[in-house]
C-alpha cells in the first residue's frame, strides 16, 4: 500500500499508481474508505470490487492540474448539483473543479447482468428546466464549467415530451441547452415536420446513438430558429444562381448487421448565415451551398418509406 498526496489530502492507494509525465497521479485505486471534499459534496471513491454489476473502471482519475476528473463511488450516494441533489454511482468534473456529469447508475452489462436488470434500478428523477420540470429516467445529467445545465441523456427506451420553439415534441435519447437555459437540441422520437430555411423537413435519425445528450438531430438557436437538422424522410433540391440544380438526399447503404438488407443514412443540414452545409452520409465531406441567389425546395424521400425506421439490433 502507498499513500499519495493530492489536492484533497493524503490518500492511501493500492496497486500501481498511473502518473503524468511530471509525476502527478493520474489514476489510482483507493486502498480503503476515503472521504474527499468535492464541489458535489463529501464523497467516498470506490475501494471494493463487486463483479456482479459494477464497471471495471479505475475508481479515481485526476486532471493534470491535480483536480479530480472522475470518481466511481463506493455506494450510490446523493450528490450536490446546481439543480439540487441527485443520486450517483459515478461523477465527473471539469478541470476547473466544477461538476461535469452525474451518472445515477454505473453498472456493466454482461451475461450475468442485462440492460433490463440495470433498468430495474433506474428510478425516475425530476429535473427543473426553463421549459418546466421534466421527470424521466436518465443515464446522465451534464453541466458546463459555470454550473449551468448542459444536457440530459435519457435512458434507452425512455420517451418524453419537451416544450420546444415548435411546440411539444416527442423526444428520446438526448436533450441539450444553451447557457441561458433555452433548448439547444433534442433527438426526435419520431419523424416530425420542422420549418427550416430550405423548406419543411421531417427531422429524425433512426441511427442516433444515446451515448450522451450533448449532440442531437434537431438543433435550435437561442431565439428558437432551427439551425441544424438530420432527416431520413426528406430530400432537398437547390437551384444555384447559374441555373444548376443539385438534389441532395439521404443515402442507402448495406445494413451494418450484414446480409442484403438496406438501411438509410441520415441527410444532415447545418444552416449558416450565408450558406448551407449538407452531409449525405457519415464520413463524407459536406456539400456547401450559398444562400444568396439559390432557391430551395424539399420533397419526401420516397426510398426511405420502404425501410423500417427502427434501428436494427445486430445479433452478437
């Protein structure tokens, strides 16, 4: 056993200590109970191992400046957050020490512990929003460096209705916010027609991944205008100033699960002051279209209607 000196006091640790180039501790495994004073309250990092469901993570990681980066807690605990106390099994922090993200649960999925087992432990929590209180099950709640609510990541399968600049919208996976609390983005739970600078577009991406709620398919400016959208149901035709016509649509690709099935990759549009950036498939560079002198029309992307919207679950 070794005792290391941290910004939070002396800490007994076990096993090898990972260090930065300057010798500062980067990752440690506490040797026993330790109560560390953090902006989220006095917390005890994990020092025992429960192979049945706890993640195989190094319990305590530090930023290069010595502040805590992430802490897996010994027991699920109520932590202090800018929006009130929340239960947590894992917390992360920004380099300035501010709370970054709260994970109410932190179980690992295995042959002995399924997503359904973990879901039974996830109770609904109520989060105060500028749009009104929201009650749901969350994977994580995130804050920016100033302590403002940044995003919410919803539990898989969870669906809520969010008050948006376009009215109430069914939402899954993620929601994010501007610093003033206004809605920045959300992940539509089903195709929804939204007004954009090129015309109406049915926003929806069946391939959206709910790892974190920071980035989503429907994005708003602080004043409520749509600034970006992903769609598998709409194509866009642009008539350029020289008369050239460009039609941009979602792309069809071989199903990632294999076989001969097709699936749709979302068309993504970002609206700038003087241009529109359009990406037709992941990894492709965007097509940039000027707004001055260009006319746009939208139409249903008919090829997508023959393909189920639900994301495919490949067999393991």
